[in-house]
């Protein structure tokens, strides 16, 4: 996310500056049309001043790529543009000046760049400014000119008999108010929908990347288990042969007696490795693709704690709320995810301190909170904790436990959230739906 931030700010700055260049062009075109007699006569000085001020501010802002407060700068600049346009209109015919249509530009920009409330605020501001233009002195001159048939205001020519020019302008003000609010509403709604869609696409891409990484790790685990099976079988066979040869060659030899326990340990550990590899081969893919079944929350908690060693189990306090209904979840997958969190909490805590596992049902979801009292995580560690192969352990762990657990939570319609304060421990919130069948 941090790497995309400068590009986002640059995009917003372009959105802000380009319409202001368009406003400069509109000022100059209006002045040219005025001198050509196509629209009402206008004085050059206010328009040229407004165009020059806009050009200068654009040139000053052009090198700015990453302002500290983009939203604040945008709001300030749009308010400035509204004030500048109001001054020009006040000097150039008041509410009858066709340049009043430029009031819509800041509203549209605010709706795209800023939070929605700013679009409505600018809409209300420009509606008020438009109304104040009815008190412009030049408007009175324009009305007198209409009596004389000079066509001041919108090029209507001589005023038609019985036509009330003031009523016409008031009607324009009402029409502008409705248009401004409509522009603010529709552009804000569309922009919000597009942002939500973009966020959802981003989440979908993240889920797809996580699923791909998990599938890759499962394949790697299965391949590793298959490749290591043969050398482990050879080690087991060789250890057995060594034991038999020692028994035959020197049954009462002191050296043979000293070697037998070591040979037994090699055989025991080789069998243990073979059992682990067997589990990887038979359960790696099955656990990831496990289907939801009816299971009680207490059973999942018991299975998660039961996978720990005896010393680790004695340091875990389990609290399961009574009101949790029967769950429909993949039990081995959820138990494995919770075991990862428990083991992380135990390893992060000082030996002898306890880790709490609390389960409750709330808002149609299973909420599991695992609290440790370890050293906690720094903000930098917390930001990367759920990424694969990110670990804060020294000499142990490969940084895939939290990534795996987060992927499981997302697959089951929930999320994994870590709340940590450096020096005070960490709380892992594992949240999933109560009934994963609804996600199938």
C-alpha cells in the first residue's frame, strides 16, 4: 500500500489542476466572445486577474507531488476558486453572467476527490454565492440595459413585452440549486460505488494470491514428504542393521552397550519423521479442501489444544461460552489455525506465563480471542505479520503460520486481526461464520 501512495497523490493533483487550466481557458474564451459581441459586454480586468491568479497557483502547485494533507489542500483550493469566480461574476454582470455555470466544476471535483460531505458543502456554498450575486450593482445596469434593448444577459436581445427579467434570474437560481445538488449526489454516489468496487477487486486479488500461495505450499509439502520418504526409510533400515550386527558381533561388549541407546534414538526419531511425512501426505490437501461438518465449539478448542505438547497444554486457559450453537465448519482446518495462534502466543510469552483462548458467538460469527502476555510487536512487525514467510522468531519458525491462519479465516467468511502493544502482549482475533455451508 505504501508504494502506491505517491502515485495516488499525483493522480489527485492532476485531477485538481487540469480543470483549473480549463477554467482559465473558459475565462479567456468568454472575454473573446464578449469582445466579439456574441455575449454580454464584460470588462477585461477582472477576468484577466482571475485567469492570471489561477495560472500562478497552478504553476506553484505543479511540482507538488505528495502534499502532507491532500484533502485539506484540495478543499482549500476549491473554496478559493469559488470565491474567485464569485468576485468575477460580481464585477461582470452578477447572476446574469453565463460564467456562473463554472460553479459546477468545484462541486464535481469535490465529489470525485474528497469525501462526499465536501461536495454537498460546496454545492451549498455556490448556491449561496449565486444568490448573493443578485445584489451585484452591475446586475442593475444589466436590467436597465435590457430596457434599452442592448441584450445584457444570456443574449436574449430586447426584453419581450411583459417579461420579468428578475423572475427569470430567480428561476435560473432555483434551477442551478437543483442542478448543483443533483451533480453532488450522483457523482458522489458513482464515485463511492467505483471505490467500493475497486476495494472489492483488490480484496479478490488478495484472496486469489493467498489461495495460490497456500496451494503452492501444500504442493511443496507433499513433494517434500515424498522426496524425504526414501532416505528416511534407508536410515531406519541402516539403524536396524547396525543394531542386529552389534547384537551378533559383541553381545556383551561395553561399546556395543553404549551405542545401542543411540541407535534406538535414531530409529525412534526416524519413525517420528516418517509419521510426520505421512501426515503431510495424507492431510495436507485433505485439510485445505475439508468440508464443513456439524461440530461443537468445545470440540474444536479441545482439538486445537490437544495438538500441543503436555507442557504447552498446561499453560493454556480455555473459556468457551455456553451460548454457542452447533457449528458447521471444517474442524481439522479450524483446529490447525487455532493451534498456530496458540503456539505463537506460547512462544512469544515468557515461560510460565499463561495464554488464554476465549470463544463466543456474536452476530452470526464465531469469535475466538487468543491472548498472550509476551513482548508484543512493533508497528512495523504488526503491518507485515500476516504476510507469508514474515517472522519475528529467532532460530525457529518459517513465518507461514499466521499467513495460513489468515487464509483460513478469509476462506470461512471472516478475518484474522492482531492487536498488539509493544511490551504488553498480543491479542489475536480469529473470526469466522458459524455456518460455513452458506459459503459453498
